[in-house]
């Protein structure tokens, strides 16, 4: 049984009147000017009656004295809002209490609500889950809402906002509609099998439509920008011991993140910091110095450094500008920039892409700007709706596999088998927005939400 679900919940999202009413503080914990308590369920109106002395007009904030239902004691004065279902965020009766944000006030009002019959504390993501079950948002929109809550940069916020408003769902639904149209053409051939020209013409139109759609899905799978924007642009600082890698990480972060000493081998594990550069999320990793290490711990650090270099979108291959013959650069999976350090002591070599001095600050701002531009080039252009999660990619790949199988055997397949293959592909696409078969992902998704959302 999923979070907040009862045995009398129906499979299509409708619920019985026996469903619990949930309550939670939806604002962040701690001292604040205002805190918001949310309620949803059949007893939400009765709770307003008991605590706020009645229900205000729907969707109109009313200033009320909030009292303990049992003792009549004044708890606070604040705003009460009433959202009768189904015209509410969760599709059921809902309410909000806006109170002063002191811990004692919030606790007293929350305790008063939980003392009422039929009310209980909400679990993480339970409000959003009820909205999904009521058809107020689909699964892709719910994932976009989760990403919006977690967004750390402006680019992430824009992408998550588009997905939470249904941009990805709209694209996927368009793909499904194209599949349904192709299926209709194939089935027209079945229905008019006695007419010689109809089946052949319909089958050819369907083939062309399916082939075009397959290429569209293939291009969508190849475009990883939306998922990478959600995860962040990965930068690895790699180089020999004492090249200044930890000092560079601190300079890029504008704070002390990594320990800096003159002793070789100080950094033995990956030290990572998240940055917002030009509105894009950038993950910068300081790694262990590359050398033939004597002890097991440092050897493991070197191994991890090489792994990061292969996985990074951008490797900053750092070398001391005074070293005449640098070590060869490691194998990388993305871009590699040669960065000369300590240019306050000696000029950067001619083959360096960038030169920096963490002591004087020379070149650091230029390097930060270049990294921001690289992140924008790699992650930008996601104004369209893209695949943001591995789940989306798996469903789309399964749909494409079905289409490729149908297209590869098209001349020899009976119309009935073609239609069945297209139907399976449409079902796979439906999983992205939660139209079908999403029970296995609901608990994981909504458990990632904060309580009160």
C-alpha cells in the first residue's frame, strides 16, 4: 500500500468518503514571519469550522481568530482559506491556515488540528500524490514539480517549471497521437481488405508515419541536455600533486572547500562543490594528484581521479607553469582544457588554454566565465521539453525498440501484428506521463517530496 493510500481507494484515482484528512506545515521549519498549514480531505471544512470559527467564501482569504477546539483558547490570529473540492489542488476539500511563524504558534495550531477526529499528519508528498490520483497533474508534471522544489539555478527552475506545466506530457501525447493515427491506417486496411487499393495505400501511409516518428524518438533519446541540466555540468580538476588543484577549487568556489598544504598527496578522495555559474548548475571536483602512489589509500584516490576524468563533461588539466615537461593528460570523456597554475611566478606556457594564479587571483575570473560559457553550450537550448529522468529514457527506448522491430519486419508482418506492435509502443510512451503502469514508481517519487507538498 502506498503512502497515504487506504484499502478503499479505487484504482482510477477516485476515493471513498472514508479517506483520512491530512494536515501538514507546508513552509520550511524554523522561525519566520508566516507559516502555512495545509489540510486536505473530507474533514477539512469541519476543521476550519472548529479552529477558525467557520469556512470563509471559497478561495477568499479571511482574517480569523484561531482557537483550540477543546478549550476555546486563542492560539493565534491569521488567515483562513477554503477550497471545496473538486476545484482544489488535490481534487478534494482542502483548506489553509496562514499563521505567525514562531515555532510555538505553529506547533499549537498543528496540534489543535491533529486532535480533531479524522485528521492525521501527512506523509512526504502526500498532497501531490492525491493531486495525481485525482487527475490534477500527471506523473511527468509531478516530477517537474519535484524538480522545481529542488532547483538550485535559474536554468533548472525554468526547465522544471515547463515540465510541471505539462510541456513534456504535451510532447509525449503528441507522439502517441501520431501512433494512434498510424494504427488507424493499418486497421483501415484490415476493415477494407476486400478492396484492393485501400489496404496497400493505408499500409504505405502508416509505414511512412511510423518511420518518421521513429526518427523523432531517436533524436529525442540522443538529446541528453535536459537530463544533464537537472544533474549538473561536471567539471574535474586533474593534475600532478602540488599543481594547485585544491587551491583552484577554493578559488572557483570563492570559499575554503578543500584543504591546502604543501605536502604531496593531501587530497586522497574526490572533493566536490556545486556552483551556480551563469544560471547553470556546475559540479566541480578536486581530485587526488596523479602519480605512482606508494600506499593503498592514495592509489585508490588516483583511481577515482582517473574515473572522474573519464566521466566529466570538462577536465581542467592543471599543471604548474614552472614545470618544463608536464605529465601526459589522462583519458577524458569530454572536453579537456590545459590550465597553467602559479602564473604569478612564471608566465603560462604557450600550449595552455588558460593561466591562473590563486595567490594573486589572475586569470580566475576569466576561467570561471569560460566554464560558465561551456556549461551554457552543453546544457542550453532546453527551452523545448526534454527527457529529464532515466525513467523517461527507458520508456522511450522501449517504445523505439517496438517501432524498430515493426519497421524491420514490415513487409512480412500481417496487419494485425503491425497494429499490436504499435499498440505496445503507445503503451510504453504512456508510461512517461503516467497514463498506464506507473504503480512501481509512485512510492519512490512522492517520498522524495517534502512533507506538506
